């Protein structure tokens, strides 16, 4: 049987999944960790992909890499990084994002040009920061890649031109997803000079071969990979709880949301991937478990022992700033604490805040696309928590389909590899295994209280910004 290898080079680790290219059955999988932090020497990812694919790469007939979106990999003429890569969750370029939006004429012209309103996550904002903060490094940049491009180039046979796909390219801030072309004028505006960019490979096409002769597909961004791995349709919404929280769907028409709530990315199949992203997700639960001195199983038990509304405790979970809503300087804000507050209440408040944030993301996606989802998929490491499973349908207000546990970004990359191997017009049809449907009676009161805090803090931020002070 032909074998396809899908690689997920994520924020925290590299996962490699070898599958039967005909039906997606997993044959083997391995992983290797990445260094922590929001800036990382990208060569660490190459070490991780070598470790994660050891013994698997040689067996594969086709390979593709899906990687964390937006990361800035700036290379000199010698092909070496001029500095550590800035990752999507590094917010130092928030001021640069505002400047670039203004230079484009405002939020709506920005969205019209690139499909999205820039935030600190986007590659172009990091290049502008580099131009202003480290001009000596900016001057040395000869080519700019995304993380998945950098890893793909490492796997490619010598002489293979640098390459990417329209999905990941659409998150750079200098790519027109509708015209499928780079905007070198926007790259030059951000960096201060032009630079080499990778070729954009068409959906389903092969980009080259690996050193061992396997077909090498274009690869894509991690969110595009997950959509392909779950075979999303316009009637589906995918909610992912990982390092970031994501609500996404697929669409045939492009999105240009001037409010900045919905990003108008391209997908890996020739369509589009409207998406809402929160910077804070599973880390909310990690912090709460640490502060309470418990593991995640005990955190879930405590949460389910509390009552809906967490005894009046609610909080805004923007510990490291936030992307949606765009509040890069925000911090976590708790309210409703009293002498009666229990450990159980504190645990439940963390789950409720996480899910309220994601419910806001789903609602924004539905409002922008005009499509009420028939299915809501829930994936990510946090979905193992009994509290997440119990509270998700209650707070999302919808039944939730729980796919079987798996590496769906890597699966999507493997499916893309299988597509390039087959040479057909469409990716191979792989069934999506599900573990069941989560149900529960919606409780709007929790979200109402969360929204009141969220909106109040937003008004305070606007007032402080208008007054020119610090909160």
C-alpha cells in the first residue's frame, strides 16, 4: 500500500504521522519537542523533524509539512537565520501592526488587500518590528519563509526551489489570496527592502521530491491542515483548543472583515478558511491547575463539583494579551471573588472563561459567513478533560461532535501528500472517525456575565487610550 507521511511542526513540538494513503489509516506516529518561548532558533525545528520522522521518512511514498502560521523566519544570503524566528504568539509587533494598517488606509482597505486586518501575529508586522528595532538584522534579510516552508526545504532534495502554498501564505500580510500572488510592495513596505519569497504551489500539486525520492507536497499552515484532515465543509465549524483557540470553517468565497474579528485566510484546497483566533486557550487551564496545585484530572473534578456560574466568579482570560478581540496589552482580570469563593469555583471559572471566549469566536464566524453550522467539531489536547466535554455544549449552545483522538494537523498534511501522490483533482476520500456527540442544555447566563465583563474592560481600555494614560 502507498504510504503518506504528514508532519505537524507546531508551536510546542513536531508530530509525524505515517498513514495508508488510500484510506488514512494510521500506520505509525512519533513526536519530538520544540524549545519554549515566543522566539526560537528555527534550526531547532529541523532537529525535531529529523527526530520525529526517523524511520518513517524512509517508508513514505509522499510527504507534506503543516506548520504553525505566521512565524517570521528571516534568512540571510547564506541561507542561515539572521536572528531567532518570531512566532505567531509574540506580540512585540502590535505597534507595527497599527502602523501598517494606517499606511494601507485603515482596517477595511487592509482587509480588502490581504483578506484580514493585521494583528501582531502576522509576519509583516514582525518584519516591520525588525526594521525598526533591529535595522542591522533587517538589512541582512535576503529571503523570508514561514515555519512550514523552512521545514519543507530541509526535507527537499538539493536544488529544489523554495516553496509554500496559498493557505499559509495568506497569513503573512503580503499575499493576495484572491489573485494568488505575492504583494512584494507590501513586503518592501514592512521590511524596508524587497526579499526573495517561495514559489506558491497549486493545491494538490507536487512541489518536488525528498532526498529519498518521495513526492513532496506543498505543505500548508496548521489550521489549513486541520481543516483538510477533518474534511471540513461550509456546513461545519471546527473549534480547536490548543496553544491558541481557533474557530474556523471553509468557504468558496473570500472574506474581508474590516472589523478584524474574522481573518480571511485561504485554505489548502483552493477555497478559503474564515477563522477567528484567540491567543489564550489551553494555557488558561494549565495556569489554573498550577495555581491550585492540582493536575488536570483534579482540576476537572473540582470544576464539575462547582455550580454553573462558578459561584459568581468570572474572569477575562487574556493572560498574555489577546488577538480576538485585538487587545495585545491586556491581562487576565478576575471578578466576583468573595469570602465564599471555593477552589471548586476557581476551577470552574477557568473552564467557563475558556469556553465563553471560544463561543464568542464561533458566533463571530457565523455572523460573518451567514451560515449556521450543522456540525461543530471540537479537537485539541484540552478536549480530553471531562469538564471541557461536559461544559462545551452548554456554553457553545450547540451539540458538539468529538472526533476520535488524533493528530489532525498531521493527518491533513498526510492527506495533502496523498493528494499530490495520486495526481487527482481532489484529495483522497478518508473517513473521519468520531468518538460521539456531546450534548447539554444551553445556559446563556454564564455567557451574559462573561460578556458584561468583556465589554466593560474594552470600554475601560478605550477610555484609558483616549486619555493617554495607563490602566
